[in-house]
C-alpha cells in the first residue's frame, strides 16, 4: 500500500509540478543510514592509555542480508605494504551502531574493505534486516551524464537527506574508472548516485585518503557496474590473513619510446623492471632487472607515463587467477614466463606485536614496508620498536620508535617468540637492568634500561 | 659617632672598589690590545654546486693571525670551497689570502695572507694560551664580525669546559670537547678568537645555539695548536681509522653490577673496517689500547679515546685488550687511513648535473655495500638530467651498462659520450634499495 502511494506521489509530482525529487527522496531515503563508531587512536608514545574517538559516516544499505557499503576510512589501517605508514592503529572500528531511516538503532560489525576502491562493508546484527537498495549494474557512464546524488547531511543539519544534481565532469580512466563531478558538499561522507529517475547506479564520496582528507570541490563516484564483484562477495577481513591482493614484487618504470630507440627496439612498449625484491614471485619466475614486460595474462601492457604504472599494478593486484603468463623483452629477444602470483606481503598494521609494559615499549615483527623505509635488505628477519611509552623506562634510556632490536641481554632476537621467551626469563629473574643491542640507521648501539619491576 | 663610622667605612671601601674596577678595565683593555691588531675579517668567495650548477657565493667570517709572516686560523666552514679569500685586517687594510689546509673533523683551517702583494713585511699576531688551564667562571672575550659587523668585541665568562656534542650531519666534532661561553657569539664570529684576560687565544669560536641566548662554543686552543702544527708540517691532519664506534660505560656498569669497571664499550663496528677484519665485535669492552689503559665512564671521555686511535700511524698494528663475555683477550688491528670528509665534486655541465665522489662517510650514511658509484649532488632544472627524472641523492651505478666504480670512471665515460651530442646514454640509478633507469637523451639529428 505504502509503495503504491509512493508511486502515486512520484507520478503525480512528475505529472503536475514536473518535480520528481520529493518522490526520489522518499523512495531512496530508507537505504541511507548513519553509522556511528569508535576509532582507536593508538599513540606510539603510550602503551596503556588507548584513546578512542567517536566518528560518524553515512552508508548505503544494499541487498537483502543487512550489508552496508561505506567509505574505507572506517578502518584506516593501510593493508598494502607499499604505502603503509609507521603510525596509526590496526584496531578495528568498535561499537558500530547504525541508525536506520525509521530512527531505529541497530548494532553492526565490520566485514572488510577494499583500499583500491575506497569502500568498506559492515553488516547489521539483526535477524530480519530491512531490504536494501538494488543497484543497476548495467549502466555505462559517460562524461556529461546527468546524475542525482542523495546523501545525509551531518548532525548539525539533523541528518536531513540532501539531494543534488550533478554531471560527470571528468573521468579518470583506470582499471577502476573514477567519475568526478564538481560540487561543494563538505557534509558528504558517502552517498547514493542515481540517474534522473532515481534508479540507483553507484556510490559517491569526497574523502580521498584513508585518514579522511576531503578533496576540494570534487565528488568521486564509483559505479555499481565496477563494484559488482565486491557487492556480491564483500572482502572479509581477518586479523591473520594476508592482504587479499596479489603482487609481483618489482619496482618499475615505463619503457619509453626514447628508451626503445636507445635499445633499437622501436616496436617494444611496456614496463621496465628496475628492481626485483628478494623472494618475490617475479624473482621466482626468473624475471630480471632490465626486462620489459609487454603483456600480462594475454593482455598487452601499455606504458608511456608513470601513471600507466598504476594501471598495471592494479591489474596485478586484482588478477583473477593465481598464475599469469608474462611476455617480456630481454636484450633483443621476446620471451615468456609463468608467474605464480602470491598474496601481497602484509603491512606493519597487520604484523603481530608484543608489549613489554614493565619496560615501556612494544615491538612488532619486521614487515616489508618497514624494511623499505629503513633501507634494509628485503629478506631481513627481526623485530623493531613500534611504541615507546613517553617518559617510560625505555624512553628515558634513549630507546626510539623505529629502532631495530638485535639482542636482549646478549641473546639474539629474530622473532617475537624469541623475545617472548627472553621476557619470560626476565620476568622470572627480575634483573634491575636490561641490555638492548639495537640498530639505528647505519649504527648499532647498546641501551641499558632500568627494570622497574626488579626486586629491591 | 655612628655617622662617622659609616663615612669611614665608605672612605676605606670606595677606593678599593675603584681600584678593582680600574684594574679589571685595564686588564680588558690590555688583553684586547694584544689580540685586536691580529683580528681578521674574512670574506671568502666560495664555489659551490647548487641545483646542478657551479655557483659563486660570498660568506663572512672571522680569523686571527698567529704568526708575523701572516698565517691565520679560522673555521673550516668559513674557508672550505673558497675560490678567493679577501681579508680585512683590523687596520682596515685589505689583503688576499690563500688556503693552506683544512680540517673538517675539527672545523679548523689555516690560511696565509699575501703580505708581499699588500706591501707588508710583517703583521701583528696573537699567541695561544693553554686551554687545559681554562676554568668555569673565568672572564673571556670573543672577537670577530658578528653578522658581518667587523671588529666587534663581546665579553662573558666560561660556562663549561667540557661540553660534548654528538655528530649531526656535517656538524661533527669527534675529537674534541667544547668551551662554552656566554660571551655573545653570532654567525660571522666563526673563526674568531676567544681570549682570556692575559690576551691569549684559548679557543676558536665556531658554533652558537640558534634561538638560544648567550650559548656560544669554541674549539679549545690545545686542539687548535695541534691541528695548525699538523697542517703547517704536512698540509693536512693525518689520522688513522679502525672503524669502531665507542660507547661510555656508565650504564653498562650498572647492568653488570660492577661499579668500578673500567674500559670503553664497542657499540658498532663498521662493515669492511680494520676492526671488523681483526674480529672486534659490538659488546666488547676495550680496556687498553697499545698497552695504555683506556676508560670512558661518561661520554665526555670519548673524544680522548677517538683522538688516541686517530693519532696512531696509518698501517701500524694496534693492540687492543678486550674483555668479551667475562674473558680477557687481545686483538691486533692494523689501522687504516681515515677517508676523505668531502668527496671530489664534478660538474657534468652538458647534462645539468653535479656529482660527488662517494666517501666512507657517505657509504655509511647511505648504507651501501661498497664504494662503487657516484652521488648526484644536484640537478639543474630543465636540464637533460632533470628530464630523465634524476634527483639529488641518486647514486649512479651503471653508465650504458658499464659499472661506474668511481668518479674518475664516470668522468671518462661522460667525456667520451658527450663528444657526440646526438648520442643518448642510459644510466642506472640506485635510490635506497631500489634502482631506476634514466635515459639522458641526445640531441635529435638535424
């Protein structure tokens, strides 16, 4: 009955005033939800005090299983080791609550996220979730297309639904095309993109970085046609799992036309391998520095500018199969190899950590991002100092975040297990000083820390 | 009667106060008169590489003449890379000078005034005092050209005689402690003398704390005397190198519960260094060097040990007594040569590139495996090197597929390649643990 009424209103409004908006708002509003959650703010300088900050986002309820799609900033930890930073929390968002259009507040749990698309998924914790939006996945967007964007204003505007018209002003052509529209919508965190008739087509956001920096005057849109797979099978995040993307383990640059001329290989275009990481799929496949990759999985690789690298990287990351045929040029001949694509190494956010409260520091297993940042060999094993409590015992003795821990009391430490065992001995014997042998930059040194739990 | 007593007291005290004030003033005047004529305002024109190009720049510093025939002392950071040095004596006569020797490790330099050209037979000079006798609270004066204001004098006391500074980038002082003074020292005072009330040079002013108030630092005169003598005799200070970084044992004593432990801890051993070859390891406690007991409980005692090693003959065996895991042993390290501080520079002008030789310091800083390669120290905007995305800090390892072992090799390849301007050159660069190819494009044939 309600539906028919909506339809009638829709028809009547289009017929009479030529204004379809009230109908569209009424029809789509139930899909828009407000999400409230707590983000853990890990301070590298404090072990015990975990600060939490309340945050808000909007999201879109879709499908029939209570799934909500929202912005990936709900879990800002960078999972990909290549652009991970030293700081930030790896704690999942806590106490997520979702306010539906009818005002009901329902708890929800974090499902997973995709940093390449900047989207994340949460699920309502209820038996019979309300029906969500059904996206049209056949829409092929074009520059100039007129679209509607519906989102919820923030709480200072009582979360009123906000509908606006926009056009696709620019298309960033990549493996995952991004549609850009002009618009000053600072209150937008995540919204629903529709065509002029209110048919749901995709999602929009203004936040770009994981930390929620907003772009000035540009609305970014992802269409359901590209998100199809993610909507069907949302990524599931588990603490122990590796990054669910694949990697080749090289750094690369475009093999430009000028370079092709230099090598008298005018017809060759592709990606020039300049570094191969230890133990990577590329190394195992026998690829070498100086090889030019011309095709991947039967698809030609075109690379003339540095931006083209992103496309190639994206293609590797989301490659549908575990192995790929790579064709490449090496010193005048065209060769091919099968590359077994494995999961991308994890970033420090996903690394195991171990807190030593009595001394005021915590330690993490070395991940590839830290090795790159510290200019260390890519196959180094060990642990590094990830937190140092401000004015704690370790801090006062001069230990710093980023130091590589080599030995404790003259015993080499290569894994967190080594360290745990060592700390058990220390807890038992309670020496009043503990010696750490560390590496900082090019130099090693000893740091003697007073053990505050020592027997008097 | 009471009034009389007061008057009497005043009468007795007053001349006394007057006398001390007079003598203090006289002492200051006398000391100043001894050194002031030897004070030099130095304006070197430096040739530096900036943005991939050779550029000229004039700086201002101070100096002090130490001999009648015109030798003068200043800071290395004033005189280094000087192409031409113009000096103004305190008589305001202008004299050119040439650089005799530089010692970046102590930030000292010796220059010689061209007296003949200036038509002078001799010049007034100042003499050194013994910096070991300097004490905290002693009145001192700093002479020089603060912020370019020549022939300035400021006064204060010695605030500390054993200030220790860790090395930070190019600001290093491994072999000396510093005299700290509250006599105002500003940029431009660099290289000027710090003098006592006898008119003796007790230090050469070299550093001040930016935004700090009255925190100036001088290199003690005994270090200066040593360095000057070495430069005058050999043109440079010869130092030996074994590749050990030392650490004081104050906390190590507590860790071992041995409050009377003596020695110095090995904190790090450089890769491929004489110490590494001799089997010295981090954690070793060195108790004697060449039979002489050594100990550094506090870090202020480290420069003396570094100096002791540095003053050994290069290539000579050096016996170290070591305690390792409680056992005494001895190892013999054959000393090596302390590498260059600053590498030779080269301007690959046609490519808009300035390059620097890899010195042991740079190799350590970039954590390189060996000395192969040359460092890009600057890239000119819009140049072929810039177009090839080359950046400052890149290390060139390959030139058209051939290994670039050192700056000389690069120069040879470069000179040969640039005879034909249409030829392109492919370089391999190393940035941290990653490589990058850079194509320097030749001009298109017409």
